[in-house]
């Protein structure tokens, strides 16, 4: 071949690491090892026993490539002969398990390449798949005698998974959805977590619960330096609320609903940036049966044997109109104030009504609001609602103090 082909991965340098060798002064070397470390230009002055040095070293191997990072490579074609070659075409493709991508900056051929000259190219690709990747580099050219030459080289590397992401959903009675995202660093080096955000679907607005207000300023719950050490896990919490146009339908949604997707940005080593986006997160909407009863308002603390008010929301989750009757049954501690067995009227499918109720408690402590019954007069079916909520009951003297 007239041409020589070289491929080198472009990575940032790393800090030099040295292995400190020490001994006690009464040992044979005496202070020799300590003095050698102090004279070593690569060590940190005053902290010679630290493995981390002051110098930078160039990469000695291909290194690891993680999903979400940018793979950069330098490609060079050098004319090692004493003849001029013509029509040189350099092509670089990246073969993955699912597709083949063209990474060449230019698809046009170079007219001629003189002796001891070279053609250089730098390719970049944001890695989006895990597993085996093959960089296929092909060169074609024509010699002075008109002979067409062609050769290829293959470079195989593995793309590893940098993060392990697990999600949990918690459904609140107020149609809110809480998402807990557990993110674990499964690489061998620390990460600086630049951003972990949730991009909600069109149905929801999101509030991030990962900051606290300190002296009027918002501060991360993980501190000012959000480093994630190898194998460490961090929990992020988000609260999703249905938008106004979907709020009325939230109580009757059945099946799987799309919540959104997580957007994670991090930096490693000397600032190499990585980014991952999860697929759309989905949750199974809770089933409420034909009729859903939820609490809109309830006080946290009430006085013993004093009436207090609550507001309930009743939603028809069925596909038929209901004619409902409300019954209130007293328990050992909770007593309802009002008329039991009253008509609530007809409730059409997917519609709701708000109901203000009054009750009192005869027992102190944390008491459960129970004893509501809804009867559909069409089907003669009764729906029972117990343990709707809890309320703290205290004596009037304790509350006033």
C-alpha cells in the first residue's frame, strides 16, 4: 500500500498518579524514600504521600466509553511512498447492533496527495446505544499508473452503561403523582451531577422537590457540590399535578398514563460531558371503581367535641348516570352532624360534585374519618368509604396554649 492509515481516540488527559513508598526512620533506608518523594516533580508539595499528582498524563489506552458521552476520534491518512496518489476518499462508519452511521466530515474525494503529506479528519458521535460498536474506516485511491486501490480497517470498542436509574410512583388522593428517581453511579470515577430534571408530559405540571430555601436562596438538598461517588445512589423527588384542562378528567383516567422523561446531565474527569434521557415513564393509574370519593379540604388539628368542616369531592368514574344517596354512619370516635340518607341528585359520567360535611370527635388522638356510604338507586349498589383521612384531635386547652 502507498498510504498508511492511523486512528486515535481523542480524550482528555488525566492527573498523574504515583504510588508512595515510605518506611520508618529506624529502617535501613532511613529518610531516603521521603526525600525522593519530595524531590519528585510530579508529587504535590507538602502532600507527597497522596497518590494524586500535579502533572497531567496522556491516555495510555483506549479507555472506557459510556452511554451518553461523545466519542471523538482523530483519523489520519499519510502518503508513505515517493509517488503522488490521486482521488483519495476516506470514509468512516460506525456500526452498532441496530444501525450503521456515516461519521465522515466530507464525502468528496481529495484530488491528490503528495509524498509525506497527510489527510486529517476529526469525527464526533454522541453514543446512544449500549454494547459493541465497530468503527469501520475505508480508504480508496488511485496510483500514478491508474491502478485503483482500496483497504479497510476495523476498530471495535464496547459502550458501557454509566448510570442505573430506578423509578417509583406514589399516587396521592388529590390527583398528584410523586415520582422518586433513584440514580446510581456504576462507573469507577466520581461524577458531577450538573442537572437532573423531569420533562413532564402534556398532561402534567412538575415541581422539583430537591431544593430547600436557606436565607432566601434555593440550595440543593445534596449540598453545593453535587458529586456522586462510584456505586453511590441518590434519590430525586418530583411532584406532578394535572393541568387545569386535565384536572377534571384525572379522577376517571384508567389504564397506563405517560408521566414524562428524565433528563440527566453529568461531567467526569476533566469536564467531559455526558447526557442521558430516559424513555417515557409510565405509571398504572389507580382504579377507583365506579364512584371515587376524595377529600379536598380537612383541618390538620381539631378540638375535642367541637364541630369541624371537611369538603369531599365525588366523581362518577362509570359510563352511566348515577342517582346517589348519602348516608353517614357514626363510629366510636367520629360523629357526623347533619341529615343522613339525603339525595345528592343525578351525577353524569366523568362529572363531579363537591360536598361540605360537618363532624366532631369524642376521642383524643389521631382519629380516622370513616363511615360514609353512597348508594346508587338505579342499581341498588352501595359504596362504602372508611379510613378516608386522619385528623389529630386535641383538647381545647392544649390547642389554645
